[in-house]
């Protein structure tokens, strides 16, 4: 299986027809301001432009992308801009739910193991009945509460233990899953709109 079948997760591909009579030089001249942002390096060779971004500003309209290739292709009487853009942010949002689901499952497994080991240790301990300690007459006269009696199995009273829960991990997995789905669709439309606005003077 080639990477083309899975790299759609973090890569956005598209094409856009150029305005009538517009050449490749005209198109790249119009798109040039997008690649003169802070942290962006680009190179143009013939009808192909490649770029890379590092520590890009949040105000950059293409800040979500880390690198990419734009190519002008003649298709009959018209020219078409084809682009392929890579985003590590999209890849992170795709992998994050898987990570949190794994953490949730691990939490449940550890909790189950701790419960079984605790029950096993309790069965090994012999039940020892301790004599009731009489309450001090002074404490009784002052209205102090009686000491809590030990449990029937001889163990000391304990606070209510909180069971391990995977809910938090599942919530974060859901949040990142939604972020990825929304981002994958939204960024595809946004970047196409940015290119179209530059090329068609919209």
C-alpha cells in the first residue's frame, strides 16, 4: 500500500482553474505575497513552486501548513493550478484520539488488575476481631462521638475509594476527533478560497 492511500490524513490536495488568459507567471506573481511571510521559504522552478514553513506566525493565512507544492498545468485551452499541502497539525489531531483511547483502555486494565490483586490479598488475611475500646468518660460527658468500630473482617474503616475511570480520556478523544473532522474539511475550503481570491481578484 502506497502512502497516497493514507497521506490524505495530513495532506490537502486540490486544483483551481486560472482566470481566462492568465499565465503561470501571472498566477505565481499573484500568489507571491502568501509565500513572503515570516518563517516561510519558497522556491520557484518553471511552473512549479515549493515552500516550507518554520515557526510561522498565527496571522499567516497558511500557518496550518508546514510545506507544499504548487504546479501550473495546461489542460487544453485553460491552465489549472494543482496544489498539495502538508499539515502536521492535522496529523496530530488525527492521532490524538487514538492516544487518548489507548490511555483510557490502559486505565481500565490497571484498575481491574489492582482490584483483583486487592481482593486476593484480602482473602489471605485471617479475620482478627479486636476488642471494643471503651470510651473515655470525659469524652462521653463532653459529647464527643464514639470511635468508629472496625469492620467485621477486622480491617480499619477506610474512605470511599474512587474507581479508576476512563471517562476523561474518552472525552478528550472525542474533542480531538471533532477538531480533526472540522479542521480537515474547513482548511480544505479555506485554502481554496484564499487561492481563488488571489487569482481571480475576488
